[in-house]
């Protein structure tokens, strides 16, 4: 699998994890591809758990994505099974069969319909999934189910990740305490090999499925859909939210019910924390980059411009070189295809305006900019001077480490 | 300017260059930014020379682009002045003034209207162009004008280029011999600092301006608009074609006049040769990559899919690692947003089909693929299995060299 990869300099320790009522997890070594580590994660959800999901927009998705989209047509989930090492993508009819076999085995274990079983696979693509190894490991996985196994689950789904990723929030709905806790994996935004982005969040809150889906879709837009490592989009990305309802809070009436305000804020915050952890484990990343665009024609336009900047190899390599190269930012704005007027454009790095309304700011103070560029958290702000549209996205720099990881991955 | 950059392993020697009747060139050291090398190129065209141009689509173009677009509103050109080291981009009113000053000085020298003077600047952006240094160097440039200075001109416009680029074709129009000869610079497709793509082609053919423009626009679509190094688009890109008319061939009636068939083919061929030279000098490039897409919904769709593949960092790093990672090609097709059906998709590398109609070709012969990936010229073919749309684009691999060049460029 190539040389071992050092832990990202931007890694963060796991937070203090707890349990979520109605959720039990386990992690076992099924030997799908890796040896000497866990590679299979099983989660069991209490009967009545509802589920919301957001899946990759890649037009060539893997078999597990097709499976989950179909499973998503009913509101319930009883189990989640994720393997690392093989993505079960571009595997034709055999890939579908592998999903059916796994879901059948899990549904028999939990005495539930197969469509209440959610599946994911992450790893190499184009190789048939050895589903029998997974099915053979299921009894051990079932025996190991425990409320406290969140960290083990986070580790079992890692591929090129250099650190496990999890987040937790405790809030209330109408005075009833509820918890949100989630795990994620991914280190290229979302590349097809080992770098697929998977995120699973559970809560004990009691929220109808349609409301849960609204909250998740809205939260995803400002978190997982606002990060990019290399502009590549995996065939297997998914973000799934399970609500067991065991907190037994009072019923909520809709996504904008004031009783959900605190929960929604915590969900959005948790999703953003998980998404940023993926960026911070970006392949070869040495710096996290936040791009703010204001004054654009619309929010959609601002988002496209922000992604054009965040995906520009020239911007990303400049930041790796600690160079406040605002000229490349201007280029990236210009190439986005969105409305822009060179003579109204302003660019700041680390809060210092370097260019204002079409020209460099004469004699701007370089010292804070130089100091900012040497740090790990880089902030780029662009004001278009056109309207009220704004957006914020996150990415990481582009370094030799990215080439190392991706130029020799399968060797 | 950072460490010296080794000559690209994909470099090609200059072809046997000749003269073009009605064109004289010179190269001098104006000291715009570089020391100890020529950095200013002047070309003089015979009175009556007509000109066609294609300019960057970047929404934040440099002042010289604005100047040339305006100059393009009349059919004639008498001179071309190009400096390296400073791009005169994002320089506000001062940038426009610099263009006016330079054009006025050249127009006085040649006793022509300022709008018959074409200008280009390539180099760092956001710094004011020291136009007086250029104007001071003009007498020496004028004194040095000579029909034989094509190589000198090609060298004077280089920035991060590691080798000079030129091409030549000799053909006939209705039996009259005519010549096409051109030079280019560029080594990132077309990045905002030193890597802007500039190309200038001259011919002695007598072709009306509107026909010349049709031929150039069509030829550009299949050459300079079909290459990419890093998906970034310069604020200064331009391709300009000058026709002196001194060959005095019989009049032509339109772009599809059969008398122009040979000329058009030679022009297209020459433009492609120059464009591929830019790819072969791609920053850090060690391999040239040709991407063919067939069976797409339309030619436009095929072109977008081919660019999605050619711009994918994961595809480009895999090829740098000599890995026939067709899974990443599938991912890049899927993320393009264009119609695709995973179960009809086929992928070949070096002419060997690795995946067919949605699955890996069992027991395909790996030996020729492995040998192909070790070469310098990589061919990827994707068949969508949907329709008749096809496209071909060129790019290069993504290596540590790209990071070296772009991560420390201004330091």
C-alpha cells in the first residue's frame, strides 16, 4: 500500500465521546483488504429509528450508493454496515449482488426488512467486493455491539485518513436533553480510491423523517458541500443522519419549529466540525484555508467563486509556499465564469486588505500578512463590490504530500 | 526568482525556422524585471497586414488584453510589442496608461495609428509596468529589426518556460507558395504569473481579415482551447495571427474556399503543434497526456468530459506515478456533470481496453499497459456508449515539479 503516511500536522484529538441512546456499534477485522486492523463497522439502531441522507452527485456512483438511495425510500433504519479497503464501485451486477447479500445477512440478524439496512464501502474501485468475508465476520460484529464503541467505529472506516474523526453536541428540544454524535472519514475531498467521504451522525432526538431530511440537507450545504480538497468528487460519498427518538422530546412541527432552533444550530455546527476535520486531513495538507466571498451578484455566484478559488492549484500551491499571492486569487475569480468587475474587486489575506477596487493597496502593512501566511489557518477574503451575495468554503493547501499519496497509491 | 528550473524532459528542439515576407523582429534587454536576458520583443509588419485574434475569457483580463480587443476593431496591424517579467494586470488606470504610452511610442516609430500596435505583457501581476524602461529600449529594438530573428523573439517572451517554442508550415494557395510561422510561450495552461499563454503566428498569405478570423477561431478550438495544464486560466492569454499578404496569392472568397483547404489544414496543424509544445513545457510535466472521448451525447459534452479527466488532480498524479488507474478516470467522467451511464462506460489506456461496459475486463493483458504508462506519451480513451459526440484534449501529469515551481515562485 505504499509508504506509511505521517499523521496530518493539522490533526485534532478526538473529543470526549459519549453514547447515543438506541445506538450500539462494533468494529471487527474482516480482512477485506487490510491486514492487522479493523475494517468493518456495524451499527444497530433501535426499532423506529428514522434516517435522512445526502448522497454523491457523481453520475457513476458505487453499488452501495444505489442501495442506500433505494433504502431511503422508506423512513426507517435498523442497521449500518461499512467496510474499508474496497469501494464496491464499477463492479457491475456483482456489486449489486454483494449489497443484496450483505443486507440480507444483516436483516436476518436484526429481523428487519433489508431496506432498513444501510451499506457503505470505501477503498479501491473496480475490484469485486469479497462479500463472504464480510458476512463471515458479522456474528463477531453482532457480538461486539456496544453503546461505547464510537471511537472504534471511527477507526474501522479509515482508509488514507491519518486520524479518526468524530464530533459531539448536547442540546435540548423544548427542555428535553438530546445528543448528537457523529463520525466521518475522508482525506481527499472525496476521491474515488481510499478517499471517499463518509459521515454518520446519530441523535436520540425524536424528529419525523421529513423534517430530519430538511435539516440535514440544509446543514450539508454549508458544511460538506462547502469543502473541497482537490475538486474531485467520489463515487461513494454519503452523509447519513439517524434519529432514534429515544430522548422522547415533545413532537416538533416542522424544520422551522422554534423548539428545533438549538438542535439545528448544533447539527449545523457538528456537520461543519466533521467537514473541517476532513479538510484538515486533506491529502498532504499543511494548512487549512477558509475562503470568504462577499459582495457577489448572488449567494450561488459567491459559492461558485469561492470554490473556484479553493480549487485553484495555483492558489493552493502559493499558500503551501506561504506566499500571499493575491494575483492568483484574482485569476481564480476571473476564471469562475461568474460576474466580476476587476475595478471593484478587493482581496484580503488574514484580514489585511492587499488589493482594493482594482489595484494593490500602496504601502499596505506586509508584516501581519507575512505572519499570517506562516500560520496553519489561512483566511482569504474577496469582495466583489457588486451585490449582497456571500459564501464561505474551506479547503487545504496543495503540497508534495498530495503528489506522494496520489502518485503511488496503488503501488 | 527561486531556484533555476531544469529544462522539461518533454522539450523539443526548435524546428528549422525561416522568414515570413513582410515580418521583421527584434529582441532586446529592457530590464523590466529580469536581468541578463532579453525581455522585450518587437515585430514590424508590412503596411496592409491584417490581423485576427483570440483573447482570454477570464473576466479580470490585463490592460494589454483590453488594448488588443480595442485594436482588433480595425483590420490592420503594423507592430507587436511584448514584454516578459511584468503582466500589467490588476494595475488599474496606470495599466491603461502604460499601454497608451507604449502604443504611442511604437506608432510614432512606424508612423501608424496607435490601434495598429498590438501589445502583450507577461509576468508578475499587480505591479505597475515600468513602461519608461520599455520605451527607452524601443530605439534599440527598432534598429535590430530583422527577418531572421524568430528564434530571438521566441526566447525574449519566455517566463517560466524551459524551452523556446516555434513551428512552421509551407503550403500553397491556388499554386502560390505561402508560409505560416509562429512562436508561443506558456507553461502552466495559462496561469496568471509567469505562465500566461501567448502565441503569435504570421503568414505572407493574402487573406481578408474576416476570413482570417474565422480560420483562427476554428483552429483555436481544436488546439489552444483543447489543452490544459492545471485548469487555471490566465488574465493575459492571447493567440494572434498576422497576414501580410505579400505572397500575393489569388483572392479567396471565404473560409471554406477550396483554395484555402491546404492552408487551413496547415494552420490547424501549426496551432496544435504550438499548443502541444505548451503542454510539454507544463510546469513540472514529465508526461504528455492525450484524452480521447467518444460515444458522448454531443461533441460539447465530450469536450467537457475530456477536460474533466484532463483537469483531475487524481488522474494526473496517478499518471505521474505510472499507474493505469482507470477508476479515477471513471470518477472524473462522473463528476463532469455530463450524461454518462456507468454500465456503458469503457476505458482504455494506450489502446488496451481495461474496462468495458461497466466492469473491468477480466484477465486483460496488463503488460502493454504497464509498458505504455512508463512512456512519455500517455493515451487515455473513454467511450461513453451513448451517442456520436467526440473530443480530444491534451494535458500533462501533475508532479512534485509543479509544487516546486508554484509554491515558491515569488520568493
